[in-house]
C-alpha cells in the first residue's frame, strides 16, 4: 500500500529557509516511493505571485516556480483557496496551480499517512 504525505507550507516564502526546506522535503519523499502533496496555505500563497521578483530584490530564486516543478520531482503542488482569498488574491495573480478549498484539504489530510508542516 502506498504511503501518502501532505506537506503544509504556511510560512511566507522569503525571509527564512522554511519554504526552501519544504521544497527539499517534497523533492526527497517521492524518491522513497511516498506519494507527496504540497499545499501552499496561509502566507505561503505569496510564493506563487506571478509578478514577484525575488532575484532583483533579495537575490533569491522564485520559490513558487520551484514548487511548480513538482511534476519533475513526482510531487503535486496545490494552493489553498481560502488563504488566497483572505489575502486579496485571485488565481489571476498567481502562477498556475491546482486550487483546493477547506473541504478538499480536510479530505486530503484524512487520507494521508503523514502530515509535515513548514
């Protein structure tokens, strides 16, 4: 039976290594045959801002673009709808990612074997 891990990223994308560590975990877990899902919620939704230019201001790569490479690393990224709306964002403001609401998130968490929060 496959093991499923959900990684909840809740912290802002820049200012600490938390988002990068979540990404590293998301890259690593599938290598040991763990189905991995990453949910960007809370302030982590800012990671997917289309017009963010962290390279220019922080000399840091766009972490949202990294999360969207999930297919290359066998994990699936999601964005939490309620977090997005609470921050005045729409899908037009963000890089393309599957959106899930509270009900879908609850189901995802109930069906998972492990939850990691960053």
